[in-house]
C-alpha cells in the first residue's frame, strides 16, 4: 500500500533521511520508532506530499506522490506533528471546511457525525479551537485526517502532549482504525508502538536500522533483563558477590543511596533468571538486599539489543547463503552499518555518563 524506494532528504548539508526503502502492506499497522531528530517527521511529510524528496520515490497504492499528488493524497489521512487546526474556527466550521477541501462526496451530516463520535469530540463541536485543551485539539486533528475515509492513515507522534487517560484513548482509537485501514504512526516511545503496531521500523540518523515484527522486537527487549537493586554493605564486597552469580553479565554501582543501602544495576544473560541465586549469594555474605526491581530498557538499549540480535541472525543467514555472492555483499554493508550504529550509541552513552558524572562531582 505504501512503497518507499531509496528515499533521501537533505537540508543543506544535513542528510535528514538517508536512502531508506520500505514497504507497508494493505491493512498493516506499522510504527516508526526513533529518537528525536531521527527523520520520522521528514519521512512522513514526504510520504504525504507536504515535502519533496531530494531523491527516491514514494508510491501510495501504486500512485506516485510526486507525479500525481492529488490522486495519492486522496488516499491518505495525515495528522502532522503540529495538528493543522485553525484556532479561530469552531470545530464544526473546521471539519466542514476540510470536508469541502477534500471534495468529499459522502453524506456530509452523517459522515461528520460518525467521525465526531469515533474521535469523541461531539461535545465540543460548537467551541472555538483556540479554547480547546491540547487533547481535544489533537482529536480534532485526527477527525480532520479521517474525513473522506482514506484507506491510509499516517499519524506523526499522535500522543505527544496528551495526559495518560488521553494516551490510552488515542491508542485504542489507533487500534480501531488499524482494523480497517493501513496505519503508520511515529513515536519515540517503545511501549507506544509495542501497544498498537504489528510491525516496528526503527529509524536512527535517517537510516532504517531494524524492521521487525513487534513480537521480535519485544523478544529482543525482554531477553536482556536488567534489574535495579538496593544492597547494604561494602560496595566492593557487593560488586564481588554480584559478579559471582552465574547469569549476571554486568554489575555496576549507582550514585543513589537509600539509607545505608546503595543502588546497583545488573544485567543478565538472555533467558537467565538470577533472582533466587542473587538473594542467597548476598544473604550468605551477610549483605542485605532491601530492594529489587526490573528496569525497562530505554530506546538506546533497544537499538543495541536489536542490532546485536539482528547481527547474530544475519551471521547465521550469512553462513546459509555463503555461496550467494550478491546476498553476501548486501549483508556486508548492512553489517558495517549496524556495527557503526552500535559503536556510535555506546560512545554517546559513555559521553552522557561522563557528563552526568561531571555534574555529580
Ligand atoms: P524526527 O521527526 O524523527 O524527530 P525530523 O524529521 O524532524 O526528525 O528531523 C530530522 C533531521 O532533520 C533533524 O536533524 C532536524 O534538525 C533536521 N530538520 C528537520 N526539519 C528541518 C528543516 N526544515 N530545515 C533544516 N533541518 C531540518
Ligand atoms: Mg518529528
């Protein structure tokens, strides 16, 4: 339904989107996941015809967005990062304006009523948009995107600025839309795409670094277990004890304290459940553990974990296809790329840690 071929966008010398290719099938709900500045909005603006690409092509249901923008745009409902609402219009005026703009042919009243019901803005239809809360404005933006019932829905960071209740409502709306439409959403929050998407495309520095089914990303995230624990006692003894537990591959002390207990972070090998052994090892050495909780991964960890797992998978694939030279060449470039990314991320994390250490001192 959406075909992205070698898409590139340069802003002066800054390459915001760097030769990305990807296909989104009819009925799929796909999440674009990446940190700020990764190139998500730029890509979405190109897909929807708001921006032109420096190179590459975008096809929406076979229609080229560049050569037939009107035809392609008819198939898309877009919610940009900043909802394109007019503050001095009432919600009703704005929706009717969009209905006319899109040359919609459905029964006006019934169509707009239905959209207002789905997006739950029925009670503010006569209010001026400038007087609405951020959550309502966002929903008016969504309503605008749904006018004309387009088969493709593209939402750029649809939950930014919403409160927790509104986030849950927005996710449920996206899930509902996903049943009948092809949906592409962007976010920098892993849990968001995990909650609603079938597939996750991770984008970083303008490049696609992973394109996986959500369950594979979730597995990669969960296989790398991390805990934060609070232990009383001498730091060196605690670290020695932690490192002696089979299955723990990393243990480090944090600066935060809780009374006479210090906080430690440990990372475990994939599949290892170290909790019982950890408890007994510390107890035997008279080190009291007064807290243990699982720590979620941040986006950086996810990248590294996914990249590592993809590399392992690719190494296996490489052996299998050893005789196929073209494939081999393709793998090599991808491998170099993912390796560079992992190195980059580790370097960033180290720099960040050094900076926060400086601040602490
Ligand atoms: P994301 O949506 O993932 O946060 P963007 O697509 O907004 O990322 O930005 C990607 C990169 O392009 C960033 O480095 C950003 O600073 C740059 N960029 C975005 N828009 C412009 C613009 N209009 N002019 C110059 N640089 C831009
Ligand atoms: Mg953005």
